[in-house]
C-alpha cells in the first residue's frame, strides 16, 4: 500500500470519573501530536470530569467535548464519537484511554504506521510490547484471552483486546457500525475482527501499557464474561457458516 496522508486527526478520550487524569492526558497528547484535535467523550461523570473538560475546551480550540447523558459503556461512547468525527470532517480517529495507561509518546508511532495501513493497533503482546505494573494473573488473563480470540476467530492479531488504536475514516466506512453492540474489551475484539473481515490492512505496533496510578479501573468480571461469551459465539457461528458452504 502506498503512503497516504493522514489528513485531519481526532483523538477520542472517553471518560467516566477521570477528574485527576484528564488534564494530564490531554496535555500529553497536545505535546506529542500538536496537530491533532481531542474529543473528550464524557459519560456524565459525577466527579466533575465533564466540567473540567469544558474548561480545557474553553482555553484550547483543539479540545472538544461530547457530553453523553449517562454511563452506557465504552462501546457506545466510541460509536457516538465516531459519528461525531464523521459529521465534523475528520479523516482519522484514535481510541485512547484517559487513565494514563496509554502513553502519548506511543501515539506518534501509531499514527506513523497509519500512513501505510487502514487500522493500527497498539499492541502489548508483539515483540517490544510491554506491560508495566500488572500482576501475573492479569497478564495471563489478557494473553490467554487474546490467544483464545485468535484461535476462535482465526484473525492474525496478537492484541485484539487493546484499546489504543487508530482508524482511517475510510476504514470505518467499510465496517457496519450499526451492528456493533459489544462493550468493554469485547468492543475492541469486535472492531478488530470486522476490520479483518472487511479486508482492511491491519497493522500492530508495540506499545508500553502502564497500569493506572490514579483512580479506579473500569475492568470488571462482567466485561470479561461478555467478551468470552461473544467470542465463543462468533467462533462457532463462523465454523457453522463454513460447514454450510461446504
């Protein structure tokens, strides 16, 4: 694929109770990728994150805010943000957590790789990828989940559950977002799988993932269970469809 200019870039940062982190992450993004705009998609955080987001937007025209009325989950927040980005003429959208686990310096590498790809995934589980401050149990859960995903769905992606990634808008146009209903980690798997199925060029680049130091993790057992159930369901459906064709 020939190198293609990126155009207008939007970094989407979904938030729910990230009052202590939102200034840090937006500052890091603006420093490392000054040409990109930022969309803070806040799910009506009771801790005042939305109000701080408005203050940041008032002093920096490259920071925008999307206020959502309730906490409907990560997937819904990103889908709303994708729609907002399309309506406002962006060519590239980036998914990035607000909690400091995704380093703004790695955003530079992700966008560089997007020059020759449709989708770029920031990966913890490729060569030179790293995870900092995770207990062994969490590493096993993440790596095991990704191995299971590769086996069940047959996709050549080592970190399908990662939430630090970039899409060209032309790539999202080839994915039927109206059918994406997954949340949490499963949303990321769903989107990666749809990208592969659509024949898009999907590239992984190593990142350093750092466990959050401030605030509470949004990770829960229900998120893991949803991902396991949906991946299993998709995998068996894929096999059933192949049997029908044969």
